[in-house]
């Protein structure tokens, strides 16, 4: 569904990604793990066109994404839940969701989509009139994911959804991601919390200083001594 | 007391014009973090469009008010197009450059419009035709002209319309999203280039309205009329908190009132100085402006 082949991206003058190739199968959950600064976010930003790779090719459902503006990539059916959530803090929860459904011009459908998000995250319904900036970190993460769902993405990119959240909230978020995946969306998950990410995904890639150094089935990688030492703290 | 009320009305009327111009500064700052120093010159262009259009259109419709409305609408449209051109050809090419580059372009653009204005329109002031014959309205002990009332009503109507647009419409919501976080807005599928262009168009149209409303009250127009008004409107936007829509309106009103009161009860020599005194005070004690907030982000 999503293929990166030999992608290299610079971030300013820094080489952030070097020759990265990966593949996400339709209907699966794949994960990209690695330490802080390994280039995980840059990989997602490259897919969305927020930064431009200077080499390599990114294909989504057979269509080339390089050089397509971000808003058109979003319209093709990819949603990114960015690192740090980036909810519109000065807008209400409801307005955030409406913006997530910006491309949906049919008001009735928009209402139905919002109801669906409220069903996945009932907490958001209680907070709908509140400014998004007043939500807790976990609620903001729910909102960021809910906002992404509004566009009915076929591919959902998640950047560090567990960052800074209490364990209970992390599980709630990941259960929601499972549900979203079961409902048909393919998921590419970027995580520092490798333990969790390997448990919740089928296939995994390990990124180190901008290069893919290991890849394979998540279950196998979780048993690999090198991964255990470097990322699982065992 | 009556003289005070009279001054109050004059102040609000002047203030609402500053507010219209300040809105353009604040909206563009909101989406691009750019002080568009050429904005005051768009206000001047609005007055000149109005001047030439009046000559063509005056007396073409059976009502003076309709003439005036038509002149105003077409001038706003003309300035909206100027705003679009400015954005497309002066600012968009340097969007990724440093903010200083954009600022220097803004100053250059401003000088260009002012000098081209002197070349094309002539440097001498022109007399803005009287679109609506003056009549007086007695309100208690107050003496108002119908023009003052029209100026005030028009400015208030435009601000209400803008407010409805920004807070109720889908595009307005997108505009607020862009001004909060451009990348996140793109991720929602918002064509941010279009929203930025629209912001310039809207701001420029409001400036044109300001230019014409001023000319109805004070009919002398010249190619440099935008310099001082532009600066004052900029002060108004900073006073209210730049980037904040309500702040621009509040700042405009305070500035207009302060100026009229200083001229009325102090000395009119200082009427221009008060704006900059306010600027210095606000920058010293509340640099984010009255309604502006420091950027707070929750992690």
C-alpha cells in the first residue's frame, strides 16, 4: 500500500534519512522504531510532503507522492497524527474535528463522522465545547487521532502517540488504534516505546541515524538480542 | 458634556477606520507572521480607486447611497485584487526565506506603491467628490452629519461580517487553523496557499473600505495618505495584540478616541504623537498587547 524506496531526506543541512526503503502492507500495522533523532518523524513528514526527499521514491497505492503538496496527499487518503499532537489549541474540540473533516462538504456525513469519533473516544464528546488547548495530554492525543479519523484515511501515520502519557492512557490510545485498524485503516506507527510498538504491530523496521538497520516480523525482532539490548532495555 | 459626547462619537468614528485597517495587518500577521508594511498604501489605493470610480459612477443610479455603495464595493474589489497580486508576486516567492527578507520586501513594496502613486495620480492632493450630500441630524443636543453616521454604520457592519466569516464559516475556520499551525492545517487537506491569498484579499478590501470612509469625512486624498494612517493602524494592531481580531478592533477604537481627545482637550499638535506614545508604553509594559497571549503550548 505504501512503499518507500531508497528515500533520502535532508533536514536543513543535516542528512536525516539515508536510503530508506520500507513497505507497509494493506490492512496491517507496521512500526518504525528507533531512538530520539533517528529520523522517524522525518520519515513520516517525507511521506506527507512536509519535507521533500532529494532522492528516492514514495508510492501510495501505486501513485508517486514526491512533490505533491501536502494538502493533496491528505486528500488522497493519508492522515498524519503529528508528534506533539498539534491540535488547534485556540479552537474548540468540535471545531478541531470539523477541520479534520475539512474535505467533507456534506454536512450530514460530517455529523455522522463526528458521532463515530465520539463513539471511539467518548471523552471528546464530554469536552466538545472546550478549547482544545485546555485538554490534558491524553485527551489531546485522542483529539489528534479523532481529527485524523474524520478524513476516513486508508493509511494512518502515528508519530509517537505514547509520548508523555500515563500508562493507562497509553493503553486506551493503543486500543483505539487497534480498533481503527480493524475497521479497515492501515497503520504506520512511529514509536520510541519499542516494547509497546513491537507488541502491537505485525512488521517492524529499526531506524538508526537515518538508516534502516533491521527489519522483520515484530515478534521476531522483539526476541532479537540486539533489539532487546538497544531498545527494550533488557 | 455635549462637547464630550461629540468628541466621543468622532473618536469612535475615527477609531473604527483605524480598526478596519488594523484588521488587515493583524490577519496577515496571523497567517504569515509578517508585518505587511505596504498595507497602509493599499488603503491609499482604495481612496484613489474610489476617487476615479466616483467620477465615472456618480449620478448613474437614482440614489446617492447606491452610488456610494457601488463605488465602495468596486474599490474593495480592486484592492482585493491588488492584495492578491502582492501576495502572489512579492511575498509568495520568498515564503521560505528568512522573515527579515519578507520584511524588507514589505518596506520596498510600500515605497514602490507610494512613488508609483505620485507618478500616476500626481503628488498634489485631490478632492474626493461628495458622494452623499451632507445633511445634519440632531440627536438631543448633539449635531451629527449623515456622513458620520454612514461611516460608522458601514465600518461596524463590515466588522460584524468579518467576524461571522472568521468564526462561522468553513473557510474562516481554515484561516484560524492556518494561523495557529500551518503544517497541521495542511495535514487537514487545507490548501494553505489559497487561504493565505484570501487573507490578503480580505485585508486589502477592508483597507479600501477604510480609505473611502475616511475620504467621505475628510475629502483631501494624496498618494502618501497611507503612511501615517498605516503606521497608526499598525500601532492599533500591536496595542490590541497582533494576530488577534478583536484586539485590532479594540486597539483601533482606543487609538481613535485617544487621538480625538488629545486634539479636543489638549493640543492638536500632539494628535499624531499620542499613537506612538501608546506604542512605546504598550511595548514597555505589555508587549503582547492588550488581548494578545504569549504562546502557551501544552505538552
